[in-house]
């Protein structure tokens, strides 16, 4: 006999089940599209034969120095604001230089993070890295 907690969970699952309803422009229900169209959409979660859940792998762009430089430029004002709040007594030039230094260190850090994410993506998708 299921416990009270198990019965509540089953009841909740039944309450929240839903199905897709397809409606045309005039507001009438129509038949769902064929199975081929549904297969093109990437699945969020797949159940494997072993019972483990695997998520669909999202495509990751290869790392680039330009993207890292743009991110660093976006973070520069944030660094300046943080240094201004923390070091209110220091000169503005010091805060700008500190922000510039942290932004310069941020560039290779983001490039390495992008490279790691890209290599992980290649490994999971079974592709070979481009030379």
C-alpha cells in the first residue's frame, strides 16, 4: 500500500499532466502535425536504457579572443562600480587602473572557460576538434 506521501505525489502528477492542443487561425482545433516534425525538435531530457536521464547537448561556439575581449569590455564598468563602492577614499585614477587591470586578467580567463566548455561539448557530441 502506498504511503500518504506517495499518494500525494501521484495525485499531483495526475493534476499537472497536459497535452498539446493545436489551433488554427480561426480558433478551431486541428490534428497535431506528423511525427516527423516532432522529431526535429531537440528533446530536453532523454531516458536511456539504463534508466539514467541525459540532457540534450546544446551547441557551443568555438572560443575566440574577440568574444573574450567584448566580455571584458562589458565587465569593465562593473569592476569600476565595485571598486568605487569598496574603495571610496582612493583616487578615481586608481579605481580606473584597478578596473583596467582586472579587465585585462578577465580576457584570458574567459577564453580558457570558453575553450573548456567547447572541448567538453566536442567530447559529449562525439565530434573531433578542428585543427
